[in-house]
């Protein structure tokens, strides 16, 4: 397996989200590398996407989303769960892919708890980090696309986008 390259992170979140399925989140913890296969993702795409944190514009919290793809956006949800997103695309167009599930850990809060990922990883460079990165074994993954979940606050148009991807 090899680390995902910048050209992958340059894809839009809509392109990258299904392609992340089958890739591996790699986390170094106390000298041991844990590799977990990604099985569920969701795309968030730009300021017009009312489910995207950047829909309210660039803020201290969302400035990471405006960076060039290849970094982690980790935020605290409900003051409890750290959620891991992969920033993708070009600088100044906010977008990211939420990692919703890995093998044996369905749910974005469960997977970050298992991998010991907290908000200290916000802004982590996934290309150069020795603590967190993504690897690809070169295989493709069949998937199903559905509407995203947990975004009742978004407009109907964006609630119904088929931007949630599940490995078959």
C-alpha cells in the first residue's frame, strides 16, 4: 500500500468521497500503526451547500475548509465527539469528506474514539504526518449513494443530494 498523493486530494469532495471507500485510515499510536478500511463517507461541497460548515462563510472554525486539499478538518460535535473530515480540492473553495465509518466502527464519533483522533488533529497534513494519513492498496470499491444523514438544518435540496457513500 502507498500513501494517497496530492493529486487525489485535489479532487472535489464529491469525486473523492466514493473513491475514499476501500482506502485505509492509518493512525500511529504509541509506536504501533493501526490501519482501518474506510466503509462510509459523506461529501460537503462549498458555501452553497447548506449542510457544509462553510455555508456561513469563512470563520475561525471553518478556515481549514478553505485550505488546499490534503489536510484534516477535525471538529467537536455536540461538545462530545471529534469528527474527522478530509479537506479536498483547491484552495479557497471550501469542501471536505466526512469519514463516517471504518470496518467494525460505524459512526464518525466511534471511529475517532477508536483511533484516538481529537481536535489536536485539526489541520494535520495527511501527506506528511506520521500520526495520521491515508493509504491506498490500489483496488476499487463498489458502493451505494444515498442522501446524507443528520443534516435536518440544511435546505431540502441539499438534504436530498446523494452525497453519502457506503461500501457494498
